[in-house]
C-alpha cells in the first residue's frame, strides 16, 4: 500500500512538474500529428499491400482515401464538436456525444463515398484480388444506399476499431494536460495562501514586538529600581527574542534549536510578569536531540502566547504547563493552562489560532496531528509534527 502511495505521489509530482504549454508548442503539435498520421498511413499501406496483394498504386490511393477520411472525422470531433459540447453540463455533454456519433458515422461514409466517385471518374479501379471492382461498386451506389442502416452499423464498427487508438491517446493526453493545469492551479493557490499566512505572520510579529517591549521594559524598570542582578540576563533575553522575530524568522524554516531558544526566552520574559503563586512549568529537549531538524518559525507561538494571556488570569494559583519533546524525528508539543469556566472557547486564540491551523495544513499536509481540548476548567493544545521529511 505504501509502495502504491509512493508511486502515485511520484506520478502526480511528475505530471505537476511538466510544462505542457511550453513543451506542446504549435510546431511540435504539427510534428506529432504528422508523425501520427504518417505512421497510420504506413501501416494501412502495408496492410493493403501484404494482406490484399494490391499493387503499389492501388494500395496508395486506398491509403490516401482512408487516411484523409479518418483525419476529417478525428479533427471535426476533437477540434470542432467537443469544445462546443463541453461548454455545458457534463450530463448534457455525454448525451450530445451519443447523439452526434451517428452524424460522424454519416460524415465518414459520405467522405468515403465522395472519394469513390472521384476515383471512379478518374478511371481508377482494382482489377484483381479480394477488393476487385470495389471502387466501381462503391461509386455506383446512391447516397442513401451508402448510408443505409446496415452500412452505418458496419462502418461504425470499422470507425471504432480504426480510430479507437487515436481517440484513446488524445483523450489520455487531454486528461493529463487538464490534470496538470489543475495541479498547477492548486499549487499556485497554496503558494498564495502561504504568502497570505506569511503576511499575517509578519503582522503578528509587528504586534509581538511592541507587546514584548512594553511589558519587558516595565519589568526591567522595576528590577533596575531594586538593583536586581537579573537585569543583564533579562536584557540579553529581550535582545535575542527581538533579533529572532525581526531577522531570523523570515525564512520558511529555521533550525529547531533556534526556535526552542526563542520559546525559552519568551517563557522567561513572561514569567517575570507573574507572582510566585502562579505555577509555571516547562520542559524542553536538549540541544543534541534537536540537531539536524528544522521547523517553520513561530509555528507554536500563538498557542504559547494564548496560554499566558488567558491561563494565568483565571485564578490565584493558576497552572501553566509547557512540554516539548523530540522522539524518532517527531516534534511533540503540549501546552496546558487553567481557564475561567465562564469564558467561551471562541475567546481563546481567535484569528491567531486559525492562522496556526492554516500554516500547519499548508506547510505540513498529512504530517501533523493537532488536538485542542477545552474542558473541566483546562485548555490544552497537543501537536505532533513529523520533521523527518
């Protein structure tokens, strides 16, 4: 099953990467179609020559007739009828194809009949073999005899057997081209959504910086009045945090160790705002466990910010627990905080929470598990993220 999925993904990626419009130019289209009909004519000529033992000339004129007639039907069907048929609904298009099929049979028979009359008037005839007198016999019919029901049924079978490979190749090509365009549109849409998310992320950073500055500078002011020894450490944490949000998080992915360092600094800065009665717990993996892994920047920041924003205001002895682990190439993130039962779930996170979900879906499709729980006075976010790919 996994091998099938891998093959399917490989096939899909190959189709998506192929530029049909750039490859299939008018010149190449003319060349491919010419080669297709030359191949068809060559096989038909050999069939007349070997199977029916016709002369080279008779084989040539019958090949010319059959090839021209099939080309007329093929191009009328795919380049004149189908584009108009598929302008409507799919069900209507299918009915129109069924109803127009007899028309194309009549066109095929009519073109063959015209060729037979022209050949007969020029004095062309098959003088021996299984097809002896075939041109005269075809030309001597009236038009209505030529398109009789029995003849239409027999010719329909011939048309299907002859043109089926060409129809199959053409339909397969058009399906592949349509699929390619659909994938590219989806890719462009995803890229646009990612750009929008990045714009929203930048807006978040613009809000984040003043938020940090306002609260942290107030704390620094209080510590400086007390001449606390923590002042240099707080200034360093603030500097690292601002540097990360302004400069280092502007890429699609950052080293996991850098992201965790930012989270640690943020937690330390937030802890300064609350009294010792608040129970703030956190657990981070060591640097060696993070080595070689990358992650989208600020991916979990909204969850952590909300935990501090809403969790530590609910009651005096509020609990906030943050645990991040790395196991077998997977990033495990759990943040839990107490909440006021009178608050509604919609109050927690808002647009920021929805944006985080969008980023996860766009950047890590089928590679993450996100659970958000709000019950019994506790709000919990759990995220599992595959970082191996």
